[in-house]
């Protein structure tokens, strides 16, 4: 029994480290284009509007394959789905070095986005398979805190390479790193967790604790009408609008509006993402600690409050930036905005894990992710054209991002609650039939 428990613990640690590194590499990939944007724009003669479309192109492919990746992780397992995705996105990250102009960059970024689409859903499905309920939000948050760290490191790494070797070499380096990770993931992670008996489950702490998680297999259509899932997805849209706003346009904002040189931009760009790394880890830990600290009538209450308050603070900070021109004050507010935005980052997935039956976690998470990442399609393009139509000013762009964040906060505070399931719902949606006493049974 001890050998099995020790094996499970060791495997969990390896998985968490690899998922953390995967998120780091993933955002190193994504933000590399933003850091190199001034070089690429100059070489290919791109306008602000075209650059915005290129930034959005990633999310077109990404959102499409959020759903595909979710269903694939349910059908083929998250380990193999993530392996294939990592190989393809690494290759297409490097393919940018062969770009010849606007159209080729656009096509490469769409395919690159498709390949990265399954990432978050497969990470969440992996956590749902391998970790107990009272650790899931913490674990998905720790896994995801690699993402802002990757964005933070992208500035000095890609910026240094772009300045001293040319922007293409940064993408070559990222490709090599991604393929190396994929090989290690393939060699280190099982397709399914080791089987344990009931005594080992207790010693390994894998028992289910949640009384909001639906324990019967429901048709996926049921979740598409569940308010907690709908408004978690809409709040995730607001989260992603602010995220992609800073991920894609913040370096250009510093350079063009505040006249900050590229070498300084690379360093300043580290500040918000480092705070985001801390924020997303703390958000998951705080949520799980509060959830297990008392008996909640609705276990989604801590997540609802953290998502709502975090997005509200972030949105207000972004709105304030629109009225300022003082770089130190702006950097403080950007840090506040990104920290509190990321504080909520793991909790959307926590809502999925706390509500959706285990057989549908991947696919429903994929749909939520796709809805959220529509912000990555709309946001960068809206920002690009807002800047272009206002003569290079970012005031309107910051105001739009701030308002979107606050609207998402209000929706979360009002509507993310324990799902209500009726016998009529079971008759219509339960696979194989079920009774009311089975819905939340542990």
C-alpha cells in the first residue's frame, strides 16, 4: 500500500513540475511575437491594424481548438492530446522565421493557435484525473502560474536575442525548448493514474470532498444551460480580454505612447507577469484553504467572491491607467491589474471541476475555454483599430478593457452558484437514468 501511495505522490509531483514548465514555455511562445513586434513591423511594413489582426489570428485558431482539445482529452486522454499539441505548436512557433509578409504570418499564427488550443483543457483534465478535490484548484493554479512567468521571461530572453542576433533566432530557441519538453512529457507521464484500493485512496488523499460536483454522467447539453458554467465562461472572457490586452499590446504601448526604448520595455514587461505568477498561485491556494476551512452551503461561494472581486479590482485599475501618463504610477497600476486578474486564473477551471461530472470535464472545460478566448480574437483587433482610429492613443483601448473586466465581475458575483438539478433534468439529460439522491452523492 505504501509503495502505491508513494508512487502516486511522486507521479503527482512530476506532473505538476511538467505542467508548470509547459505553461511557462507556452507563454514564452505566445508573447515572443509581442516582444519582437517592432522589429517584425519594421521589416514587413505592417500597420497597427494589421498587427492587431495578427495578434488576434492566434486566438482564432486557439479558440477553435479549445473545443477540439477538450473532446480529444475526454476521448484519447490528456497525456497523448497534450503531447501531440506540444510538438505541433513548437514546430509552428519556429515556422515564423520563414514568414514573407502579412498573409504568411497570419496563416502561421492561426495554425500555431490551433496547436496551443488543447493546452489548458488537457492540463485541467490531467489535474482532475490525478488530484483529490481539496487540492484541484491549488494544483491547476500552480500549473498555470508558469504562464505569466513565461511572459515575464519572454521580455529579457526574446528581447535580448532580437537586439543582438535578430528576431528570428528567438523563435528557433523556443522551438528547441518546446520539443525537449514534449520528449520529457512522453517519457515521464502515464496515460492514467496508478490504480489504488480503498485503503490506499484514503492514505493517498484522493477521496472526493465536493458536494457541488455532479456524480452522475449527464449529457453535455445540460451544462450549456447551467448558469454557473455560463457565467464562469463569460467571466473567463473578461479575464482573457485583459490578459490578451497586456500580452499583445503592452510592449507596443510602452514604446509608442510612453517612448520607452526596447531594452527597457523588455525589463518593464517582466514586472506585471512576475506579479501575475504570484497572483495565480495564491488565488488557488486561498480558494482551496477557504473552501475546506468550514462547511459551506454552496462550495462555489469562495470561488464566486474571489473571481468577482479580483476582476473588479483589475478592471478598475485598467480604467484608471487610461487617464495617466506617469510611467511609475502606470507600472504600479498595471501590476495591480495583472496580479488581481491572475488571482482568479485557476478558479474558472475550479468551477468546472467542482460542478461537471468527471467524464465531461475535458469537453465542457474546452467549451468554456473557447468562449473565454473569443476575447483573444476580438480584444487585440479592437485595440489595434482603436489605437489607429484615435491617432495612436491608447486611452480608448484601456477604457474598453477596464469596462469589460468590471462587467465580467458583476456576472460572476451574481450567477456562479451551486447548480440546481431537477428530476426533469435527470429524465432528460442523465445518461442511463438517475435519481435525485445520486446527483451529489459522494
